[in-house]
């Protein structure tokens, strides 16, 4: 069989400037931070299609050929981002800190389409936004406290997102997020450390990627989304040289308002959004002298089960390929899923005087897993971006 793919080339340079000033005041231990940044990044990007030879018996890819000159995208773009921000902190009482901040961002894209197979044109896009932040932090003791925050996020579409759909504008809007968070932290000397936070993240015009029936991709906005859950981190140091750490989250990710090709997926779970994520590690550190130290870490990465299609997007069929129905004559539907994965890594670091030598072994059991899985209406099955196989990394760093 024959499948399709693409080869990408992304070249860019970035020129960045940043200035910041902090002014402290005697009044209630307050301070004022002001700053500005600018980032200019000229970019050249191309994506050419490939024809992939697929073994129909096994589904494995046997090879591919490049369709030279058949561009999905081929453009040059000058990307300019500049921002300014101001933040004020004040402590009316010793245990209480209040923070208020305001940030302005502006993104400017100057786009020049170079694809000979498409209509050549130039385009300019401008996105800007004011984003506030408010925070309260109350210290209960020197080792514990609680906090609450509200912040707004702003995410403009990338250039490739704007122009991927046949190199034509599709009216894509920036995403706006409202984040509400309440949490606490507790330290028990040097043995226990615990952080817990509950959050709600409301998104408007969330940028998502759709997969068409012909297996092409289309970027668009979902009307409204909501993620909510708990994030936590715990560190336990039973003895001086050994520490155990676990960081994770459990959350729900939902479409609040979203239609795709006339079908209402509002109030359903989002695809490619695991509920459970976790990272655990055990670290052993020792020093043989002031100039010689060793660190060994074993870690475990957990990605829980998640949907790869929209909720109940798939119409269940029988062996003859006919749609199955329930007792009321309604089609029986299902949701495609990915079962998640567990990956184990090892890391070792040796410090000798000012020299650091390190080595990593990633995916030590050489597990087959997907860095990302998504459902394709074209192949009527999941497509997988294969995760890193067992690999070895070594490095040396010298500190002047």
C-alpha cells in the first residue's frame, strides 16, 4: 500500500533583548519590578510531501520517496515579539504578601509564501493582548503556607499554524486562558517537602489540530475548553544521601463549546489529554571530598490512558462493515484510546574539581511507546509518533 508523509526543514535565527529594573521601598516591604523584552526571529520553513510504501500484511513502513517540489508549506517569515510588564509586591503584615502584575504582548508576523504550486502572496498578521496577574501568599510558619493566584495567559497561533491549510488564511484567533489556583506547601525540616495545588484553567479560542477524512491536518479554534484538577509534589529524604521524589497531576480536560463538521462535541472529554501524569525518582548523592562527588538517579515517567479520538466519534461496525445499532436503532459509538506507558531512565554524574562528567540511559527496558497517539478517520485507526528507544547520552562540562 501507499501512504503519505512529509519532510520538514525549519531554519531561523533569534535576536533577543531584555531589560529589567527592581525598586524596593521601605513602605510595607514593597517593591516594583518593571521590564521589557524584544525578540526578532527571521524564519525559513518548508514541508514537502513523501510517498510511503506500506506492507499491507504487517502495516509497517518499508520506505519512502520524496515528492520533490510538492510543498505543503514553503515560506519565509519575520517574527517580531515585544513585551512590557510591571509587577508590584507588598506585605501589609509580615506573613502576608500581595502581588499584582500587568503584561502587554504584541506579535507581528510578516509572511511571504514561496510555494510555486500555490498562489504566491504576502501577508501580515498582528496579535496583541494585556494580561493581568493577582496573587496572595500567606506564610503560616517558616516551613508552611498557603497561596491563591489568578492569572491570564495569551497564546497567538504560530506561523505554520496560520498558513498550513492550503497556504490560505483560516481566521485563526489567539487563545486566551484564565487560570485560578489555590495551594499549599509544607516542609518538615529537611526530611519531608510537600506541595499541593488545585486549579481550574478556562480557555477561549483554544488552538487545536483537526484530522480530516483525507488524513490532512487543519488548525482551528475550539470555542471554549476547561481543565481542572490537582498538581502535587513530594520529596522524602530518609537519610542524608538518598532522596525520593514524586511529582504528578490528575486532571480532567473538557470541551465546553466545540463543534466539528456540524457535530456538537461540547461537554465531552478532549482527545490526546491524559488524566494522569507522573514522574518519580530515587537519587543517591555522595561526596568523597570537596573536589569529588557522585550522583546516581533512577526515574520513572508515567503517562496514563487517554482518548485519541473525540468522545464517541467512532461508529462501531460489524465484520461486514455495516454500522451497528442499539435497540432503538441508534448507531453504537465508541472512543479510540491509547493505553499510556511507563518509561524508566538512569542518570549518573561525577564531579571532579571543576569538571562534570554525566551519562544518561533513556528507556532502559527499550519499551515500545508513543510520544503522541491520535486517531485518523482516514485509516480508521490510531496513528503513533514513536517514542525514544533505548538510547545513551554522554557529556562533559567544564566550569570556569
